[in-house]
């Protein structure tokens, strides 16, 4: 309990003193995970909507693959991205290994199946004849898609929260593709791991508490938006 208390005290001291290292890793965490979530939302909602509305051979197999990918281990994603970007890898010419860009790529791969899977589930939960009813009322296909997405918006917001939570809290892929370089690729999760390995448990707890606080604030905001939408 003394370690936890020391961690809370340290976290408070770092916050009120606007510690530069804490601010740097927090801002980078938000930038990397925020951008990865944004990209995954664009890909996931578009891909999930197309999957639900289109009819093609292997549709059930594709949905099964998406659902399986929702549980992708971050270390496996980190390994795959590292191999792709390694000096002998097929994408070595990009020269982005151990950069925030590589971290965004890895986190996007982690979050996209989550958003896609929840998008598919949320759209499939709508009444099966809703699409035909919307079209019968004279809506274009684009308008029909937009209406369906609006009807499923509460579940889609849950998908966004799940995607963001999945990437801002992961550590394996971030260390593997980012290298945990101080002042460049170090984020809250990797900083917590580093401080723990060095025996600085009070500082590790401080980083962990700040990570929890950041997650709470983001999810609280998104939950308020979700609940406001529910009451409309």
C-alpha cells in the first residue's frame, strides 16, 4: 500500500509541476493513439458497412476473420510490422521503423478489426427490412447508408471507445516498432514498463495513474455524446 500511496503522491506532484517528461509522453500517447483510432474508424466503418450491405461469396468467412482479428495480440502485430519495416523487409525503403509513424501503423492494425467488427454487428442488429423501407421512401443509396449509420450510431460510438481503449493501453507493439526512445517514441504504457523494470515503482504507478486518467476523460466525453444521442 505504501508503494501505491507513493505513486499517487508522485503522480500529483508531476501533474501540478507540469513535468516535461510526463507531458511529452502523454501528448505523444494522445497523438499516436488518437490518429490510429481516427484512421481505424474511417476504415472500419466504411469496411463494415460495405460488408453488411454487399452480397458476395465468402461473406461469412470474411466476417469470421474480422471477428477473429478483434483479438489480435499486439505483440504479433508489432512483430509483423517490424518485419515489414526492417532493413531487409519489403517496406524498408520507408525508413520509419522506431518512429511514431510506425506506432500509428501498428495501432491502426490493432484497432481497425475492433471498429469493423462492432460496425458489422451494430448494422446487422438493425431490422432486416429497414434498408428496403428507406429505399422505398425515395432515398438514394448514399442516403440509405447514412441513415443506417445514424441508426446504429450508439453502437458505433461504443466501437470507437473500444478501439481507442485497445490501442492507448497496449504496450507490446509500441515497444517493438517504436523502440521506447525517450523524447521521441516513449508513450505512457512504455514509460510505465521502463520505470517498473528500473525499480522506480512510484513513478511507474504515477504514469499508470495518468494513463487511467486520460482513458477516463476520453471515454467520459464519448459516453456523454453517446448518451445524448440515445435521448434524441
